[in-house]
């Protein structure tokens, strides 16, 4: 088949024009938020959290929050903001941006979640973290007991967070759904996921066993100390 000069010219011009015009569109079509890589192997937290649970939790649920978020923010004022700013900007919008908030907050919550664990387990916290747990909760056992009580007070899905109270002391809070301390202007030092996808395959309805094992065996307390700035 012969291609005429006119066809070639039209085609070339169209390609040039499309190329020129498509640059900003292609830029906008790039997903603005990327899920961080899992900082260890999928089975590294086993047996506290199995490879199957990590695979589904990180590979399906966490991934879906990013996928949904990237779809929801395209063409909005949020697509160029840092993830933290999207969470804060959409937190109290009377429902107008609740879908964006839910996915942005869950993306951010899980970023902290995966980062705070260590393969093979960790010792109890030491130094300033330990002394603050002592002064606030009366020690390790009191801290774990308070975490379990706080989780019981969350009806349905949500998170338990180690944060600070208004007086500056450490504090455990429970929030439903995707809410986190950052929404309330507070730091997030440690987040325990209470959604069933975090534990049900491994522990069925024994949520307390999952929380206790997580706190006692796989939290990287150096990460918590770093978040506390101590
Ligand atoms: Fe989760």
C-alpha cells in the first residue's frame, strides 16, 4: 500500500499535535501517589502475621486504597498535594470528600503500619520510650492492657494509636474507620489495625491475641522512638 505525501503529512502533523497536546494529559494521568514497597519479605512477620495475611493486606487492601485514591483525585486540587496534606484537607469536609479522605487516610495509615514492624521480632522498648510507657501506663503490662481496652472500645473497624494527649503525655486512642491522630493535630507513633483483614485469617475472632502478639513480638521500637523524636 502506497502512502501519499498528503497522508504522511497529515499523519505527521496529527502526531506532532497530539504529542504536543498530550503531554499535560499524560502528566495528569500519572498516578500521583505510590504505595511504598513492603520493607521486608511477605513472610517475615510470621507467625505473628502470616505471609497470606500480609499478601492480602498489603497486596490487595493497601494497594486498593492507593488505586482508589489516584482515581479519585485526578483533576482535583488534591492531586498535587503530599499525601499527608490530602488527609488533613479532606478530613472534615462534611462528607463532600469522604471517599478521598477514607482512601488517603488508609493509604497513609498503612504506610506507617508496615514501616513499624521488624522481621524476626524485637525486644521491649528501651530508653525514653520505656520510661514514658512507665510513667503513663505504669509499665509494659499496663500499656498492653490499655491497648486491649482501647481496642475493645472501637466498635467495628478502626485503629488503636499511640499518640500524645493535650498535656503532652503518651496516650492510647481508638478511632473508627480510617481516622488517625494527624487529623486532630496529634502525632502517630504506633498504629494497630483493627480491621478484620489485619488478623481474621490468622486469629479468626481472637483480636486481642493478635494485638498482644503484635505489640510483644514484631513492633520495631526504634521506629517508634524515631517517630517520637527521642
Ligand atoms: Fe488494614
